[in-house]
C-alpha cells in the first residue's frame, strides 16, 4: 500500500459526520484577524471549514483524493487541492500556514516541506506546527516518537532575524476519539511568526 492508498482508505472510513476543528488551531487562530490561510494535510477539513467560517480565505491540501473530494462536496468557499507534498507545494502567500498533526508512516522530508511552508508565509504571518507528543489509544501510530517543538524549530533552520518563536511547549489536552472515548494526550505546539507588518 502506498501513501495515497493508505490515506484514502483512512479518510473513506472517517467520512461520516461533520469534521471538527483541531483544538490547538482554534486557540491559536481564534484571536487573529482573518486573512489567507493554508491548511497542510487537511484531512476531513475541520480546520479549513472552521477558518473559512471566520472569514479566512483558505487553501486546503491533502495527499488523499478522498479527503479533498469530501471537503469539496461540503460547498464551503475553500480551495481544496490534492497535493502530494513530497513532490509539490501549492502556489501562493499566506498569513497563516497550519500543519496540524502532519505525520505519516511513509517517507517524507517533513523539515523540507515545513521549510517550504515557512517560505510561503507573508510578513507578520505565522507558521503553526502542532505534533503529537503522545499517542491516543485509538491512534493509527502507537509508536509516536515525535520531535519536541524546539527540535522542530531547530530543524527548520530559519533565519532568526526573520523569525521569532511565539510559542513552543508540550501541552496536555483531553481528546475525544471514536465512539466518544476520551484520553489525556500531549500536543507539541510550535508557533513561529515572520517579521514584518
């Protein structure tokens, strides 16, 4: 099974109900004035729909055609594109680039993708990277060993004259999974702001 097949199968199974915004994105983007946003690995589209409902002009991309078609079918004013970020990156400049739980069991130069994403951020804009710090019992990846926010920031090798760290922390949250199961999980939260404006 390749990456596209894996994610198509996962999103076809999850395509029931209304997708929800990721809690960390809501707390980070909630106070921000709407602008242009890029949602990397949009999945079911909960983040993109939430941003669009608040006036953001959203581009949402995912390797899964099933996820993109599901989001397009919701009729929201969102540009939803199937993009394999291992090989390509969407055009445009954005006030907010969000990578929520941007993990895959397949080979991907994640630091390169996030570095490219940083290059698409407008002056004064933000790159938000939220990673799993622990695995929920229902997660597809029980061997989570993800880098800390500081390690992610260091791996991007961004110019400190052009970028500042607004937030870098491991934060606990009560997560709700399939069939209403709950568990306390840890998120690794990194918010980088580009100088300007």
